[in-house]
C-alpha cells in the first residue's frame, strides 16, 4: 500500500519540477535576417546576344499572320512530308484509331465543335497557330529542322485533311491568315475592365 502511495505522489512532483524549469530558459531576441553578401554586378557567364541570334529565335506568328516568313506549300507535298516525319507519332492519317495508342495527339477529326477528340479542325481558333507550332516544335525528335516550305506544306495538308481548305489550295503568308477555322467562334477576346485583370 505504501509503495502505491509513493508512486502516486511522485507524479505531481515531476510536473512541478518541469514547470519550474520552463521560465529559466532565456528568451532569444529576434534579429531581422538581412543578406550581407556583396553580389557582383556580373557572374561572368554568357555574353550579349547578337541581333542575328535574336532574329533566329524571334519566330512567333500572330493570329493576323504577322511574322509569317516567305515560302509556300500545298497539301500534296505536305502529305509526303507527313508520312516521312509525322506519321510515326500521329498515325498514318492523323486520326484517332480504336485500340491504338498514338505517341502524339490525333491531328485530324470531325470539324464539328462538339466532336471528340479535340483536333486542329474542331478546336484551334487560328490557322496561323498551326504553322507556328509545327515550325517551332516539330518533329518531336528534331524540332526546328523543317524549312519554311515544308511547314507551309504540312500546314496545307493538315488543314486539307480536316476539310477546312481544298486540297489544291496554296498556303503562304497571304493565304494562311485568311483561313477561317471552325472553332474560332468559340473563342472571345477578354475585354474585361476593372478588378483583377489576368491576361
């Protein structure tokens, strides 16, 4: 009985001792952290880009066609280029096939805006985006390797395969921006004013 009492009475003593030691820890003053490192003006990496180098990278194409280079192409030539450089990822005809998993996305489909999957014909609002993307990022294993004529030809082929232009239409800097894409009406300009504007 005494043994039980000693254990029970020892517990409050331990609590009392721990509460006595808590205030003995001095409170550390808070010092604001500042960066005292003296950074150099330059780390000595790289160099100023030349005008030619900037021009080589400045290849974006606007929806109105500004930035399109000289050159031209047609769907017949584009079909041959597609078979050689695109079909391995996007399929023989660019269409989604049942039971076949394409390495790339399908590029050809119905032009109804409610059709699935989303393809160039039923989702892209501007034909110039097609030229811009193909020239910049395709083919996957050699992006930027296509000539302007090859890109115009591939663009013509894909627009023709999606039944947006006639097969004999020549695509160039003048005709490409004039192509009206079926999905363009689904996109609206963000002209909101006031409040947080995220554009």
